[in-house]
């Protein structure tokens, strides 16, 4: 073990660096700016229904409907290190999904410091549950509801599928999930510099670490990560995949060649990308 190790083989400096994705991605700010620009363009070009799944100001859903009735629904949960971005940064893939005859919804939620991480997980659970219960009214197939999360959004999606809370997602409600570039055990993030604002108790770390509750996952999961991600994010992907497989759950691991943390998310907006194509296959298999 490395001298002065604080987590696995990481000393504090290396651990902090591994949870600072922007330090590994020189185009990070460019892509984050693109999120907003491409999302605003999607709002200009596509029809959008503005919905509320709760009374909080952030408990909102933007639904971009497909032309065909009863098409599948893809729900996107954004990243942002649990404290940045919102729904207006998160519609950048809407045109790709609507163009593929899929309904696309952006599920928003409160972020730190307006909410703590456990509340964020429960908001995502409630938002997914609300959509599932309103499938007929909204015009999508309730048996084909799929959820995508990127970065901290991937953690929120996987935690929403595995956390035992009063708002737990019902069995069969979600047909499949894509978790891209996420952290699935909160011990590492809490011991890094991020712990200062995450401020989780030991009980919360356990309850909201999806890798520790893989047996509760009720749907197939595609776990994606970029070749140019940090060591920790690549490790999270492989260990979560292994945990799901160990308890008999359906999981596929997808490497995005040459892509960094932020470039992985941009692949969702390109129908010819390996990420979009593999997600489409997962949806087809899940629906079959």
C-alpha cells in the first residue's frame, strides 16, 4: 500500500485528483458550455411539455415528445458533481432521441446546497415514479421507460434503483438504465476533497452506495466509461458491473475509446456513436 494512503492505494493528493475530472479533460469547460447551447437549441427546435412532479422549484420535467404514440420514454438525469447544472443544461441529446422516435425527458432536482444527496436520490425516485404513473396521459409506453445518468447523474440513477427509501422505485417500473461515468461507492468521494460539501454520515454512505445494494437492482444496466477517465472512475465502472453480475443481475460494460469524462456525455447526442448504438440495443433487448 502507498505510504500515507487514505483510500485503497491513493494518498490524499492522488485521491483528490481522481475526483477532479476537469483536471483530466482540457476541453471540460468547452463541453459544459456546449451543454447549455445545445440544450437551448433543442428547446427552440422541438416541442416541449413543462411538467412538475412535486412542489419544489427544481422538481420539474421537460418532456420532448416523439411523433409516434406510445413510443418508449428515455429519462435523462444530469451530472454536475451533485451541485451544478440543471434542466436547461440537460436537453442536449433531445434531438437525437426524438429523431430516433423516442420520447425524451429531462428530470431536474435540487442540488447542493439547496438539498443534500439523500434528498436528491429521493427526488429522482419520485420523478421516475411520477412519470411511470402518468404514462397513459403523457402518451408513452409504460413498459418501456429507460433512465440515463451521466457523472453524478449516473450515481443518482443507480442509487434511485437500489436505495431503500419511502420513494423506492417499484419493481418493473424501469425497463433498463444507462449509467455513464459515475461513482457507485460513496466512500471514495467522501474521503476526497468533495467530502467537504457532500457531508454524509457513515449510514448515508452505505445506504446510497449502489454497489453495496446491487441485489435490489430490478432492470438491465449498461455501464459506460471513457478510456481517458480517471483511474477511479474506470474502477467504479468495472466494480459496479462485477457487483451486479455477482448477484445475478443483467449488466453490460462499455468502454468508450479515447473519450474523457465530458466527451462521454456528448456521445449521447450522436446517433452514430457507440454509446447511443449500444443503448439502442439494450432498449431493444429489454423490450423483447
